[in-house]
C-alpha cells in the first residue's frame, strides 16, 4: 500500500483516520468499527463492502496509522 495514498484516505463514514492492517489486507476505521478491503492493491472504500469488526476484535500490532 502506497504511503502517500494512506495519508490522504479517511473513513467515508466518520471521516476519521484509518489503520493499515497488512496481515488481512484491510484499512481499519476504529471509530466506525469497519474494515475496508484492499483488492489488487486498491482500497475499496464503500461502506457496503466493509467488514464489521466484532466487539472483542482487536487490531494487531503491525498496522500503520494513516495520518
């Protein structure tokens, strides 16, 4: 994932920052509790395509915060 792209992307629901989950190839919005998939290197920033995070699901330590 391109770091320049990560710096400009925000959650379409909350407009908050995203965390890159390299292991699962997702962009995580902590505030919306959604995980947006990255397919073929392209983030799919549609709420309908996002996976809802479970209440006890933790975000791993190898993610990078996109600011």
